[in-house]
C-alpha cells in the first residue's frame, strides 16, 4: 500500500501559493501567543470561530452546486436551511462546551440567533486583535473557494450531500486537540505546552488537508476526503 506521506506529494503540494497561504494562516496563532500573550482560551475561541467560517463557505458551496446541476436546486432549497440550522446548533453546543471549559462567566441565551451572537461576542473578546486573525481565516477560505470551486470548476462535480457533511470532522478534531492539550497542561503543569500542542495539531491537520487537495487536483483520492480537504 502506498504511504500517505509521500515526500514528492508534499513537495508538489507546497509549490502552490495557496498551500503556503493556508500554512501561514495556520501559523498566525504563534504570533498571537508570542506578541499578544494569548493562552489556551483565545486560541480555542479562534478555532471555534474558524468552524463557523468553514460552515458559511460550506453553505456557499452547497448553493454553488446548482450552477453545475440545476437538479440540485430543489435539493438545495431544503438542504441549505437544514444544514444552517443543524450545523449552527452543533457549533452552538460546541461553543457552550468551550466557554464552560474556559470558565466563562455570564449567562448565555438559549439556541438561536441571539444565543449564537452572544457566543461570537464572547469568542471575539477573548484575545487581543482577534478580528485580525478571523479576517485572515476568512480571506484564505475565500481564496480557496474562488480558485478551487469557481475557477477550477469544482461546482460542476460537487455533490451537495457530501459537501454538507464535510465540516463536522473539524469540530471532532478540535475536541480531541482540546482534551489532549488540557491533559498535558494538567500532567505537566505547563499551560504553554497545551497551547503549543493545539497549534501543532492544527498545523499538521492543515498540511494533511492541503496534501489531500493536491491529490484531488491530480485526480486521486475519493469524494469524501476530497471534499473534507476543500472544507479545511
């Protein structure tokens, strides 16, 4: 069986400026830790906000499949609102977990627009210059959407159901990273170690997604993994 980590694939992946842009954005939290004094709470809040951004671009891709196949219009009219509510509730529950994990004070309204807005306000206020980092994440996702989905014609072959489920694995990955980082902080009494573990896991995850994207461009991989790579 061919190894997943192929040095040649890695080299081909990082000939693409978009892969480098993704890597640089994934490394930006290092600047936040070193220069702005971020600790674990703003970092996990940033990754939670990133999940919301991924969800928004997923909805755009679901809508975009209609341009590739008009039959998807009827499906999109049902699936996009369903995804918005379901993924929104999923992220809301995840956000409540993160805020409780971070020891957040104050009441959170129940599920809904006001409750989500309250969580977003909390996340944006957890670290200095948070909006800079959120803007960088939006920009790189917009670039991938423009290049891969529109200019390269990804909308022509995209399947709305596959697109819909792609972002959920990111949330599971973040949960695992938080638990691992928290365990290391408790075991070694080194909060910075947990923060570094979170950043390293996110960077490695991003590199894997970029290599999966390169395999898709070259005609390899499978539909589910390829869509997950686009959602990363």
